[in-house]
């Protein structure tokens, strides 16, 4: 699978005793949080990716942005060409460990915030992406 491609798998596909690492997808393109929204959209188009993993200056994952979210931000009335990914990713987005079980992955994400969730190691580096959905 190439970066940016997502398979249609979710936490519901986890085996009862499996871990997130068993079903996560590749992390895809990783970009710095100081990249502008417009440049990020260009990177997504070039990489044919539907999401980007956003990292801080220490290469720790601080969130994940989707093409739909960035397009909505760009089309909003408050948009300026100086808006950066760090302005739309506050660092409080949930992430899960590759060793998490199905229950732990579901519990890591507040109800109503389903979708793509970064899978990070103990240092905060993105290892992959998990598509979460409630069954």
C-alpha cells in the first residue's frame, strides 16, 4: 500500500484479542505544523493523499488533518494565506498506541469524534493511522 491510500478497515475489524498494529494503515505524508494550509493542500494533491500527519519541531505527532477539513478551513470567511496547520491542529486530538486493544482504541476517542486517528509510539512519532467507527 502506498502512503495516502487507506483501506476500508476500522477498529471493528480488530480481532477480539488483537491490537491496533494488526489493522492500522501507513501513516502517509508527515508534515510540519508550521506549513500553511494552502501548501498542505498542494502536498495532499501531489501525494494523492486524503490526510496528512502533522508533526511538531521534535517530529512528534500533534494531529491529523484531512483534505475535507483543510478545504473547509480555506473556504471559510476567516481564512488568510498565513494560516498554518498549527492553527487548525491544537494538539489535543486523540491518538492510540499500536499495542492498544479494540476497547482501548474505542475509549481513546471521545464519542462523536470518529474517523482517522494517528497511531503513535512511546515517543509520539506517528506509526500509522487507524480508521475508527462505532459498531
